[in-house]
């Protein structure tokens, strides 16, 4: 029997080689492997080293089950695309597709979808666990950061409009922020600051530095 590469203890995908148990008709080494799922299977050495076989067969079953589950969540009983799936699909489009209508406001300025959420199941599970409901929209807490669990929430359309990055940007003392961001930083109501700038036409410095009058009781 010719020489063979000792694969004892080595792992290929979900399979860990236990010991060589013989050779096949082409004189290739056969290895008894333990799968991560607990099953044992015999695999020819070249299928292991060539990455053709990665499990006892459970990996294919798991991937098929995942695809089936994702498909069932992407198409409802009436053959239509559920709202949550559309939100996920549109999020990826505006961040990853240069031809998307809003790409320049998202992917074009470096906004990305985290790797975890590139899988719809992960996004779906996060959404359900974090208060998703029809009528709410996906909002980023920091408009300059990515779509990821720590930076996203479900809010009403009115609340999201306050946080949109397409509001007029204000530059003051070398910093550029939205009106909402400045109002939070200054400890001033958004409506008060916006009124000073848009309705009264105040200069930025005056609008930012003039103390807010407190009504006497």
C-alpha cells in the first residue's frame, strides 16, 4: 500500500478525520470522519482535501432548509412580497447597487449593510425581536453610520423625517450637522431651532447662542 497524507485530527468543513480505514478502487485513502452533527461517515481523501465533501450530508440539508425558510418569508400566501422583506431588499439596493435611485445618499457616501444583515433570516429575526410592525420604518440612529443592529430601530414616519440626512446641513465652528443633531447638542428643542433659522431668518450664531426664554409661572 503506497504512502498517504496523514489527515488524522484534521478538520474539513464539519468533518474531523478519525483514522484511515482503507482504500477505494482507485487506491485513494478512505477516512472515517466524525461530523459536527454527531454522525460518522467514510470519505475519500481527495474529496476532503479538495473541499468537495464538507459534512455527512447535513450541511446540504441545512442550507436547503434555510433557503426554503427564506423563500417562505419572502413570498406571502397571496404570492406577494411582504413589507419587511421589501425593506430589507431596498436597504441592500441603496447601499450596494450604484444604479439604485438613492445610492448616492447611502452607498455613495460609504453607508453599508453589516455582514450579518446580508442574510435575510438574521435581519428578519432582529426586526421581529425589536418591535417591527406595519407602519413603522427602519431608522438609523446615526445617519453617518451603517445599517447594523446597534445603530437601527423601528420608528414612525414622522420620527424618521426628523432624523433624515437630507435636512439642511448647518456648519458651525467647523462642525457640520443636521438641525436635529444641533438641537440635541445645544439642548434646544428642534422646533425652536428650526423656527429661528427658517421662520425668523436668524444668523446661525444668533440662533445657536441666544438663550431660550423660559416662561414665568
